[in-house]
């Protein structure tokens, strides 16, 4: 099976990323919503406060104006009452200063007197004599009349002179209240008689201020008696516009409601032409007017708050949304990059695992093949041994028994036969050693390296004179037979690869190294090994340049390598500073270090 990255990891990672993004978005939106809500509430509070302040100011302004109208009308009534005989000229003089500037919204000021049905003609005659020359009384058909006998118009709608005011129930009611209460009264809202002829768009609802007039001149025939009423007509719309224009501006819309009938009647409206702010409701203020009660309704327009105060919640919302979007985008980028990096790591890991698995498989097959080959070589070598022994036996027999009868050429052939058979014997021995070094059972016992080296040196010195110095070698742990093969191969090579004309000088020594091991070295003064070839000498059948003149099979160092490998050690070769080579290997210091089933030994050259 091909190893690969954990397949369940990706969807889980993706789910985690989506959860993180959703969390960031939710937190961002919640924060934005809360900030916008807080600002919205703060703005509403400010709006309500501001509307309250405006309402109070406007209410006070209207109250002040109504008081001023009442007081002025009382003054005028007093002036009219002070005349011993009221004539038209005196009325004109008294009301000379009365105009729309003094009474905004005013339509006219009239002196109204009561008259019984039968007195109309007499009354008309009397007032004509008093200066109201063109007076024509127009009774309304009822039995009791209230005629405007003197009048000053304050608009372009003409004078009310001669009109019978008893036609208007609202005016009559106000007159009665004023007369009975000796005070100024304000009528209910109604359409003035003189406005009946106005075009629809100019018609307004109005009301009248009424003040009773009493004769107060000692010389007057009617001194102390009720003379009539002074009546000031006011158009509601004009009055309201004049009074509130300054204080309301375009910040609020104002409606005056007359509470007379249970259902408040809108009397006049000030609408500045700016859209209303419906986020906050209208504010109603009760407004006492003379003996009556009005309601002042004030509504905020979109301009009530200054520009900078408005829409802060929307600005905060928009900024919050933008920030949230940026945050989500940033988090998304980070999460995506991280996921991409993780994916790459996973892919690389999977590729690496595949590679390792493939290598292990190849290595396994190689080992299998090598084991088969080595086994095969062992079998072959073993089977070759007995025929070779017979060949050598017959060669020896020829040498001893028939040598004298051979001619020189036959003797030369016999010598060559002997030499070839010798070489083959060595090769077969080496092959068997090489084959068995891999998997023959191993001992793990103390091995006296010093004694071993001394024995080998003695045996080797018998073949060729050599100076072999065995140092202070330790007792180590391992297999005595195999370790003997290691020393034998290395000491044998050290002597063999020293040119014949030179006496071999061989030194053998060990010293402890880390990890509880000894490092043993065999140095010689031989031909040495070129640096480039040092990595190859431990391979089987490898003989390097310069060794052609020396006998050998190329298996000795391969055997050494295998044995050291099984002792969990390392092997290598350095050049000897004094000329020649230094071969070295490491072995366990004590029995606790395993010497079989070890990982492959490492060859090291320097
Ligand atoms: P063999 O000696 O039978 O050829 P080895 O495996 O023992 O095989 O050695 C492999 C090669 O390493 C040799 O052919 C030789 O070239 C080189 N070699 C080994 N030992 C020495 C040495 N002490 N000095 C120089 N060369 C050596």
C-alpha cells in the first residue's frame, strides 16, 4: 500500500477554517450591531432632549403672545370705556396704533354692542350720528343682535362694520364669558364671517379675543355700565407662523390644537417643508389660553440635530461592516495560506513516505538477493573443495614421485597447476568466510585482543619477517572466531601490502571511545591507498590500483566489514602520516552492548 497523508485531516481542517471565519464574522457583526445600537439610543436621547427644549421655548413664546394680546386688548377696552361719549373719530384715534405688526395674524378690531330686534333702526341712527356715517346694520334674523358698530380692519378683506356677530356661536360664547367674567376671553376655533368669501386656499381657522367694555367716565350718562365688547379677530395660521417662525425654524413642525370639543381640532400648523424625523414621536404640551386650553404638538424634522450629530449610528454601522469584512478577508487569507502550507507539507510527507517505502522495498530485495548469492557462493565453494583437494593431491603426488622424469616444460606446467590450485583454495576459503560471516551464530564473550594479536603476529612472522608491535590491547566482548578473522585480515594485509624490499612495520593498538566502545587501529608502512579508492576497499571483490603485484581475492576487507557490522561497530581506513595506511574498527567494551542483529556497520574513510 502506498503511504499517504491522513485523508480525514483535510475535511476537519476545512471545517475548522469555516468555523473560524464564521466566528470572526459573528463577533464583528455583533460588535458593529452593539456599537450602532448604543449610538442609535444616544442619538434618540439627544433628539428627545432637543425636542423637549424646543417645545418648551415655543410654548412659552405662544403663551407670552396670548398674554400680550389680552393685556393690549384690555388697555384698548379701558381707553374705549373712558370716553364719555364714544364717537367714531375717538375710536379711530384709540385704534390708530393697532395693526398686524402689533397683533400678528390679526384680522380686525371691532366694537360690538348688543341690540334687541326692535332697536336696530334706532341704533343705526344713533351710531351714524356718532360718526359711523356709512353704517348699515345687517341683522341676522334672530331676536337678539350683536352688531359691530365701529371697526378697524387689519387686512385687505374690508371692515366688519354692520355685521351681526350673533351669527357666530363661538363669538357669542366668548362675549358672554367676557361680560360675565369681566375679563378677556378667547373663543373656540371657527371660520371668521369675513373669511367666508375668501378663496379656499386662503381660508384659515381663526379665533377671537374679546374684552368687555364698561363706561368709566364720570361725565358719561352710562357711567359704570356695560357698553359692549372689543373684539380682536386672529387667523390661527398667520398667528402661529409669526410667533413660532423664529423659535421653530426648520428644526420642528408645530400644530396648534383646540381642545374645546372632546376631539382636539387642529387649528393651525407650522410646517417648515423639511421631512419629519419619524424615529421619535410627537410631543404634546398643554397650553392654557385665557379661559381655554389648547394643545401644542411639536414634531422633530430631520434638521433638529446638527449635521455631525445625525446618523452616527449608521456611520458606525457602515465602518463596523467594512472593518468586519476586512477582518473576515484577512482571516480568510491567513487561514487559506495556512491550509495551503499544511496541504503542501502533507503532500511532501506523503511523497517522502512513498520514497522511503520504495527504498525499503528495494533494499529488502537487494538483501534477499545478496543473501541468496552469498548462500549460493558458499554452496559452490563447499562443493568445489573436494575436487580441488584431489587436484592438489595429484599435483603433490606428481611433484614428489615423478618430478625427475618430467622435462622442464612439464615441470613449469606442474608449477603453474600448483599455483592456480593454491589460488583457488584461498578463494574458496575466503568465499566461505564471506558467506558465513553474514549469518553464522555468534558468541558474545570476553575476547582477549592482546593474546589474539600476539598469536596472529607470530603466525604471520613465520611467512615473512616483519616487525609487529602489539600495544596494550583490551579484552572486549564479541565472537572470538570472527574477531580473530578481523585482526588476521588487517595484520595480514598490513604485511602483504608492504613492498618486498621493505621490512613491514605493523603497529596494533586500541583506545576507549564514547558509547562504551574501543577503537582499534592497525597501521603499516605499506603502499597506502589513494584517497579516492578508500571508500571502495570494503566492497566485495574490490582491489584498488597498485595491488596488482600482490596476491589476493578482494574479499578480506568485505569479511572484516561484515564482522564489525555484526558487532554493531564501524570500520574505516585513514592514511598513515608516516606513510602507509591505518585501518581501524570499533568493538563493544562490555557485554551489555549487543553484538548480533545490529544495524549495518558504517564504513568511514578519511
Ligand atoms: P585482497 O587483499 O585479497 O585483495 P582485501 O579485501 O583484503 O583483498 O583488500 C582489498 C584491497 O584493499 C586490496 O586489493 C588492496 O588494494 C587494498 N588494501 C588492503 N589492505 C591494504 C593495506 N594494508 N595497504 C594497502 N592497500 C591495502
